[in-house]
């Protein structure tokens, strides 16, 4: 009971932080770099030969600039973080960005990207985590961004979901990871790769980094349908994700020990995804997509109807969150409700 009460209090504090988020503040970091998958992508997939692109309506229906390639009805998590950090504009996607923009930040995230190079190969082109880091190295060297500046910048990473959705739990014979690894072995395999990529970022100057854990993928409308018999969250999928998050959190401690000048924090999305938390925050539809999704698909159908009360939905399509849910995640990370050992607000000023 005490745990439930504590959780409720944490989410009340997060709700209070929503008011704080709208207040004007000075820019807290000189630049902000974004790495990840479709949860963070803001347009990089638009130029790729892939089925995973969303530069069409109804995506962006609540975004002032319309459909931009963000996998939501409005702003995504990095957009809110940029606002919270005091940036006057959103961080531009790597696609089309100029070297000069690297001095303020670049978003390298790509829909369908994974930690593993082969993840999501059946969906077409994507920019894997490794390639994103190479893109970062190229543009900061071209722009000659000084190391003294890079070490003061904020870096956020959201990667790993597709290694489960579009690899381990992919039905058919496209991938053999589920036949090769147990849940724990697969998580360890992913974390070994993650560790090497994080070390590469460190070598390139990153010192303030937030690692976002994988969410409860089993509770997405897609996995409810495919692995939950359409009745509720797919417990096996959530169980598989847990060791990855546990090891990612341990990686934060390990990295901080091995690299004393690095300030790394872990953002726990998984634990906070409970019926109690959703209810406290005004979400009444937690297992269905807001937009129209055709049978067998996971993205919104073009120019088809969407739900009226989008603020009450957690999911926009069958995988991605609404703007309302994205705002909660960003604010809870910024205020420290879900970030350990540092909130993003503290990380920015360390």
C-alpha cells in the first residue's frame, strides 16, 4: 500500500511540473543532441526508402508545423525537453541540417532504428544507433564544435524497443534471436553493444547523458493484438524487456564509476506505466490507438478520422504515444520523478 501511495504522490508532483514546464527559462545547456528510434525521430526517416515514415496527415495534426516526420499527433519527447531546457526552437533533424546547426544541437533519431544493425531490416532503410553516432562524429568534426562545449551539452538516447518489436518478437522466420537467446541473454547481448556505443559517444566529448529505458511494449496496441490475444497487455513481452532495463540501469552506475567526469542518468518509463498513474493524470484510454489504423498495420492511415479527445489517449497509433503522454514523460524526467540518479534539470547544470 505504501508503494502505491508513494507512486501516486510522484505522479501528482509530475502533474504539478506541467505548470512549471510552461514558464520561460534561460537556456540551461549550450547544445542538445538526440539519438534513438521513432519515439525521438523528428524527420530523419522522411528522406529514407522505408515504410516507417510519417510525413503525412493525420500525424502532426496538433503540431503548428503540421506533418514533419514526428511519430505523434504533436510534439515528441525531445521537443518538450528542448522547451524545458530553454531552447528557442526545436532541435533540427540530421537530414538537411547544416554543420553550423551542430553548435546548438542535432537530432539523429530514426524510426525503426535499433541497437543491432539488423533490427527492422525488413521495413527498409533506417539509421541504426551505430550509424547515428558516426553521423554525430562527422558533423561535429566538420563544424569544429570544441570539446569544451560538447562536454556541457545534453545528450538523450532512446533505443532498444525495436530490438524487441522488430527482431526478438517478430513473428515468422525473419529473425532468429528468440531461438538463440533467453530473455536475459538477449538483454546482455544488447547491453554489450550499447556499452560500446556509449563509450564512443564519450570519446567524442559527451559527458551529460540521459539513457531512456524501454517502455512496457507489451501494453502497446500492437502487442496487445499480436501477443496479448487482444485482451490486455502481453505479459511475456513486458517480462522480456525487464532484464534489459535492469542492465541498462546498472550500466549507468558502471559507466559513472569507470568514467569519473561523466554524468549519466537513467530514465525509467517502464515502472511508471500503471493504471493508477494513468488515471491520476487523466488518461482514460490506455490500450487503443487514437488514429485510424488499417488491419495488419501499426501506423495511422492517411487522412482518416482520429479521436476527438486526444488528451485522454496514451497511444496515437499502435506503437507511438500521443503528445499528452510525451509531455508527461519529458516532464517527469526533467523534474526527477523517473530519472536516477539525476533529473534532467540537475544534469543540465552539473
